[in-house]
């Protein structure tokens, strides 16, 4: 940036020197007997143009490097920061909105360095040099050239606020546009099955129309300032022509002085136009920077230590909830929930929708934090652990296996290095992945497709199970891991899950109670409270909430 600024300053200074050289050109070279100076003055002017050409190319190349480096670094830093934020942040901000922040706002803001370096380094230096030449020739003529300048102050302030509002509106609508596209393309099956094509296209069209109107108004506002500069410059030229022309005609000033001054004033035209437009460009960049800084200022809602103060002993740990409560802004979920999931055993959570089962999993995974009470893993309060260390204790398999648009191998390893090939083969065999992977055209190098779309539901689940086995974590979380599968696939996946549970503390969420009959302990939740616990047989014999759930499912 410093080198680019220096190069742009050199380019900007050539204009003042060029206008200055016209004085000896007209008064000495073009005078009788001045041909001896022609080569020197002409060579000096040629040299100025050569310097200007070299610095122009070099300056723009350096600015492009600064521009791209700044934008790339900003995007990487922003993503790195966003990945530290908690689940609540992502519930409040749609993915499309965040994508637009990372891509659109950084691209809109990346020109800020170019604006400052180009505007200050080249155009301001050009104006300083040109006005220095003008003042040296005649201060009165210079004042006459600037007679209309005060007319720019009030319009500049009004346009600044107007462009800021339009720039903010454009960026907000761009975020809505990205969100709408994300929802359309990820929900394309629902769109088609519900014949929503026209409806979704209409919603998108309204957003695009809002952006179009804002962009047009922004362009008009940006064009207004250079247009006012043209008017003010024209008034200044007229005043100088009337004042200076009469003095030259009277013989009080030379033609060379007038041409040098007039050229200096003429050359200020483009720098002033660029600087006036720079104000509009800066409002667009500043609006995007403000939105980016808002994200950087957002901090995760956690008081966890960066380095764990205590960790559980190796092996399958006991998990204990002690009076845990949690509520979302619009509703309470858990009410002083207490239970124990025994080490190395299978504990199932059952209950109607909204009972709080998924919230328990989110708390164990540290996606949300308890608002009261304690959670202990292996006897250690999770508040004593870092988020990284707590999540390292967990492996999870959910109903919607989250696969990335990478190869099967990448989806299994998730960036982990140094996995023993024998360990990988064993995990694939235990999860029953080996058979179907071998039948794929590229084996483990086969792309999984967007969200695993190239695989069947059972195949995605088995990849997720193999991934959990490779994680070699002492706690296994199973969230409706087989509910979306057909009977035959469910049997294969259930066998893989049974092998995955060996030697681990396992917590299972299930709506189909037939899948948790073999659990060591079943916890029955109702509206965030533990109402029953025990084995399947003991709970059925009791005839309480669990037995009623079983009867309801049998009737269904």
C-alpha cells in the first residue's frame, strides 16, 4: 500500500509539472531565437509523459494486488470469525444473508483502499501541484477560478446522507436476494411438488426490483456531484477568461503565463471530478464496511475458557444433568431437568414433539448453554471445558446425515490427518459401507453430491456412522438415526449402530419406541420435565406416560 501510494503520488505530480512547462514553451521556445531550447523543453515534456505512463501502469497493478489481498483476507477472517459464533446466532441469521455478507459486502468494501490511495495519492497530489502552479502565476486568477466552490458544500452533505441510505438498502436487499435463492434451490423439490414456481419467482422479482430502483437512484446521486463540479468549473473558467484575458490583451501578462495557468486549471477538471465521485463510492464502501464490522463485533454467547481447566478421565464417561433449565425467547423448553446417563450404557430420551429431547442434545453438544443448573461429563462441569474439548468427546449420527459436496473419503475424514488405513477399513466394515462403496464407480473417491444427494438415505446414514466410528469419541449421540429408513435398510443400519455403541456412553432420541426397547435406561420427557425413567419392561408395567405413548403408536 505504501509503495502504491508513492507511485500514485509521482503520477499525480506530473500534471503540475506539465502545466508549469507550458510557460517556458510559449514565452521562450516559441519566441524569436528560442529554437535552441526546443529540444530541452520538448524532452522534459516527453519525459513527464513517460513517467506518467510507467507510474500509471505500476500504480494500478499495485492497487489491484492490494485490492484482492485485502478482500481475500477480509473474507477469510470473516468466515473464521463466523465459525466461532454459537447456534443462536445462526438461528437469527439466514445462510443466504451471511453468504452475502461474506461475498457481497466484502466485494463492495474492497475498493476502499483503492479509493483512498488513488484519491489521496494521485488526485489530491495532482490538485496540490496544479494549484501551486496557478498561485505562483497569479493568486487573484486562482481565487477567480474557485469563485463557485462554496456552492458544492451543501449538496455534498445532502448527497452523502442520501447515498448512505441507498447503499445500506441495497446491501440489505442483496442479503434478502441471496437468502431467497438459497431457499429456492435447496427447497427445489418442495417448490415443484407444491407448484410454487410462479410464487417464488414473484417474490424474487420484487426483491430484484427494489435493488434495481435503489441502484439507479444511487447512480443518479453519484452522477449529481461531478455534474455540479462541471458547473462550478465552468463558472471558474469564465471568470478567469474574463479577468486574465483582459490582462493579456492589455500586455500586463504574457501568453505563456496565461496558457500555463489555464492548462493547470483545465487539468484540475478530471481530478476534481474523480474526487467528487469518490465521495459517492466511499458511501457504498462505508455502508458495506459498517455491516462487516457489525459481524466482527458480534461475540459468542459463552463464557467458556479458551483452554480447559479440567477434563474427564479417559473412557466412556457418565453424563449428568443437575437442575438444568433452558428457554428460547418465545417459549420455555426445559424446567430444572435432572437425570444421569450411566457410563458405557445406552440411555434413550422419548416423549412427544416439543418435550425437549433435541434441546438436551444441543446442550450436551454445547450448541447452546444452560441458563440454570449444571451439566457434568465424567464428573467435570462442562463450564470448565473449552468448547473444542467438549465437542471432541462427542460423535453424533442424526436423521439428516450432514454430508458435504466432497468425495466420500473427505466426508469420512473431515480434514483429519494421520488416520490409519486399517482403522478406516475397520470403520467402513463396521458401518457396512464397504459393500456399497466398492460398487460405486470411483469407490471412496466418488463425490457425495450436494448434501449427499448422490447417495441413498441408508448410504448417507452409514457414511455418518462410519464417520462417528472414526472420531473414536467416548460419547455417541443418536438423533432419530433410523427413522427415515425403510425396514431392510433400517436393519442394516441398526446393526452398524449396535457395533458403534460398544464401549461408549450412548444417548438416543427416538420417536418410534420400538427402536429403544433394548436401551439400558429410558427417560420420558414431557414439556421439559422428566416424568418417568426405567427399562422398557418396568415402564410398561407401570402403565404411565411411556405405556400411553406405546399404546398411541400401536393405534396409529
